[in-house]
C-alpha cells in the first residue's frame, strides 16, 4: 500500500477502537502482551536482521537491539496499561447555563495518531498499546534501520488482536522508509489528526518544518545537573553519575554539568574523578581549566549539544541565577536538576527553569512514562501546547462539548 492508502485504512477502521469498551481494550492489550512473549524468538530473529545491517555504532545498536528481557519489559508495559483507567468519557466539566442548557465537556480520543520514529522497536509496541487504551487509531512509520523489527512486532500484536476476536486494522505500519515517504506522511492532514515525532534533532526539526499535520514536538534532551554551592556531594555525585552513565543513548540523560564557583574550587576535582572512573569524556569552560588544566576546552557549540554518549560539558557559574539563565539558553526544555541543601535556591530553580521536568536532588533519568506512573509514554513533549513532559493516556485525548437542551433557541 502507498503511504496515503495506509493512513486511510487506519482512519477507515478508527471506530474499531474509538467505540470499544474498556473491557475490550484490556483484552486486546492482554492478548498482545502474551503474544509478544510467546513469539519472542521470532521477533528476536527479525531484530537480528536489523542489528546485523546496522553500521551506525554501538550506541545506535543499543537502541535497536531486542532480547527476551527487553521484550518481556515491553509486554509488561502493555499489562501496566490494563491497570490504568481509560480516560475516554471522563467528564471534565459539567454545568447548567443561564438558559437551562446542560453543558458537559467530555474527554474523547484524538482520532488517528501518526508516529514517526527512529531505531527503537519498543516504540512500536508502546505506541500501539497507548493508542488502544486511549481509543485512537495509529499509523506507525519507523526508520529503515528497524524495519524488520517493526514489521515483526506489529504483525505479532495484530495477529493476537485478531485471534482474540477484534478488528486490528486501526493499527497500520508504513513500510516505505524513504525520505520521500516520510515527507508524504507528514502531509496527511485531513487523514492523520496529529503527528508525534520520536528521535534525534534532525527528525524532529524535519517534522516541525515540513509537516502540514499538527505536530506535538518531542524534544531532544540537553539535560543539566547543577551543583549549587550548598550541594551535598554524597547525594550529588551518585545523581550525576546515574544521570550521565546509566544509559547514555536516551533523551533524559545528563549532557551538561554546572557548578557554583565556591564549590568548584574545592570539589571539582572529586567530581571529575568520579566521571573519569566511568570513562566519561569531559569538555569544560576556561574557569574549570584554570582549576584542572588537563581538561579539554569546551566550545560554545558543546553547551548546546545532546551528546548521547559518554561525554559531558562542564561550566562554572556564579550562583543560581546564572545557572538558570544558562539552562534556559542552552538547554532543550526537557529535564534539569539542582543539587542543593538550600531550599530557597531549590524553589527558585523549580519555578524559573523553563523545562518540562525540573528536579531537586534527583536524577533526570526519572523523566519517563513508566516512572511517572503513566504505564508508558508516546514521547516526552518539550512544547507547551496541549501536552508537556511524558505523554501518557490523557495526553492522547482531546475533548468535546455535549449540550443537552429542551427546545432552547437563541434570540
């Protein structure tokens, strides 16, 4: 099928999920989770075709690779969605107007979701699961690097839904992985209701600049950890190491560290040593290099960069106001953390850092749909319209007004 035909097929079968009961949604999710585990050997074999074809480096392969443990985790994510309430039908507002009209504002599915993403086959299952439980049809368009994996995961889930007695055709996968195909998908307005890009800066920029379908911008993650002058390093260093090294290829990993000047004089060496023990490459400002001359010099561009690798930029600042200004200038409005024992500084940081998730004395790695209790996420929105932060079930709905009258006419 062409891209247009694929999108139309999802739209034509929207009612199969938008009108489904929550019980039926949960049966679909349970069937999908069971099938993923049962057919894991098939999925892994198809995934290996993608892994063997990959020439883009170790970090990219880490995103791409599936094994039994990861597939079990994906299935568990679908089962977690079963435990969460379906938001569709929730009454957001109810009142009687001056003329006796009874007005209700009710949560409804968005319609047809378009998901365009790079080499993360787990996104395929997450997106399908979230679409099921929010009553939406979904059109998936992964990258060529994961085409065999995405086809396998989609087929397994659709086969399971069909075997459970339901129509699975509200789920569609675009198999055209060309740039032309991607551009065509971005222009399916009137068929696709919203486009959600998940991937690197290039993909997201392309979607924002080229799409005629409304886009929810999920951001790259130039995330910061800031050591304020009162920071307790017994907490702060483990937080930094976790944020930077626990998994480097994800958008909520720390890419830049800031440290107050008085603390840097006594503790920068200790922090740098902890990073080097984890093989982290460090690029630093001139003030840092005056303390530790063996540090590599950071460029202006380094402070804007999402490295997605064992690399970090480091800068000395003169207090919380300069730290906030730096983050708001160089960051991507994703996730940023302050390490401090000064609750006034903490509150200022929480209120003035313009990011989707702002932390005090905790790792940025918690910005995640599972960790926030959302069951899964469709992405982490760094924009401010409609949705911000991890996008769970509620963020995949809109609302409509239902008005009940008794013969009222407007004079």
